[in-house]
């Protein structure tokens, strides 16, 4: 493994930064103390610091040499609404909030990379360190783009990274094209006629509607998509009724849809609306569908994926970089940045065996052994993409 010396020197700091952030988690668009913490450290390194983009976003700018090229490196700031059960000494001090996805580690790694790059000065151009709020559910990446991220900070490409406990520590994985799925949500409201549970014949019972609907929704993927197309329809909530002997007036069915391709996404939404209308007519009920497209698929561009793979190989070796991983249906709002700008998103392995706890678990904790690997990847990628002349490096 080829870890950057300046990164190794700052590794204890990265660990301290990460533990502080872990103990003080903040959720979407509320990352005020987190943003201040990041901005202070970037300013201490001599970077130009910009705050307030997407409410709590931070962008640090580092320039070197006379080159006009620039790239962006992105980390996410926010935590999740989870009660922590990790038992670590630096566990969350904010009840109901926890860094259960490793964004504390992502932030610490990018801060460490910024410090190493500011010390080394072995690049020619401009680096934008993008610390994004509200990755979890609320689309902070979309808001940053809408508020002019790429207009205010011009860059030819943007790169992202996520820790991946299901892959071994010291490995990377990415691919050209879709790496993670689009994330849509739906809410179906069926309205019938309530009444006494002993006299269903004088009601329009919404419960059979819900039962038939849930089964019918599963046919969208099974009977409408080509076997090589990917889609997942999951019903995750059913709400109706308050007591045993009353047939409710209404039932609410909610869930998610995951896809990689826009045409598949369109087909699923269309068939869902048709099925809801048909099942409602069958049971003599009224029904409505709210279908909301939250995050698009995370789609990597070819050249930038090659750049990311080259940097990862330089750090961990060719045999530890997977260039054809199976895409996952989990979603990532870095996708909004990739819709607006060329770039690549990679998975960085942090697993230590089959029992490694995965993200979004109350017992999860980011693997500190990955900090120097991730920061070295960022430094290597930046210096490879914005190479400095040998004479400048020697100076």
C-alpha cells in the first residue's frame, strides 16, 4: 500500500476530528456546528473558505501554480435520525442522532487530504473541497447545484467517495455507468366506506384493496421489465384503522421504487398508476397516487472513472481495485452533481470480516484504519489530475 507521508503524519488529527464529529452529529440542513468546525480547519490551512451554500455547505478552495484547470472533491456532513448503540467512548451526545453512515469519516478524510495537499503543493491548478449537507433523504447535493455550486466554483469534474463495510479494508470499487440506483417514493391513498366490522356488506372495505394492491404492485417488475433490466418496488408502510371492530374508511400504502434507467423508472410509475386505478375500480373505491422522484441514479462518466481507478490503484495496488462491481440499489445524492458535471463516485472498502456491521445500523462505527487510505486516495487523485511540472515540485 502506497500511503502519502503527509497523510500519515496527519492521521492522528483525522482520528480526533472524526471522533469529535461522531460525538456531535447533526442531521440534514442543521449541520451548523459541523460546518463551523470544518470551516475553521480549512481556514487554518490557508484555504479560501465559502459557507452558506445549501444553508450549511462549506467549500474550501486551494490554488497552486499557474494552471487554469480545476476539479472538485466532495464529502458529506450529515448524520441520521438513529439512537446510537455502538458503545464507543465518543458515541453521540445528541439523542436520536448518529453518524451511522460514516459521513464523519468522509469529512475527516477530506480535511486530512486538504492539509496534505496544502503542505505538498505538488499540483498545478485549483482544488475545490466540497463539504455537502443533507445527503440523507433531503437532497443537499441537488440544492448545492441549484444554488450555483458549479457556477461559483468552476471545475472540469467532481469526485465522490463512500465507505463500504461490505468490501474489505484496503480495497476500492467503481464502474463506468450506473453504480447506485434512483430513489423514488410513493404514497397510495385508498378511500372506501367505513362501518361495523360485523357488517362488511354495507361498507367499501379498503383492506382487501390494500391486500390485492400490494400483490399486484409486485407484478410490475416480474411481468413488465425485461429480465436484464433492474427495478425494485417495495411496500414499506400500510396504515389503516384504529380498533378491532371498525372497518376503516381509508388505507394508506407507502413504499419506494429503485431503478438504474430512466425508461424503467417511467414504466414503473406508469404501471403503478394503472394498477392502482384498476384495483380501486374492482373494489368500488377512490384512490390517489403521489409519486415523487427523490434521487436519480448515480452514473459515472468513463474518463473520470478511469482517473479514479488510476488513483485507487496507485494507493492500494491493481489487484485491490474492482472495476466491475455489481451495482447497488441504494441511492446517493451525489447523483445530482453527476447530472450537472462529469465525475466518478467510488466505494472504499472498510470491512474487517463477515461480521463487520454495515451502515445505517445503530451499532455501526466508521473504521479509523481507513482514514489514511481515503485521504491518500484524494491526494493521489488531485495530484494525478492536476500534475505539477517537475521544476515546480523540486522548488
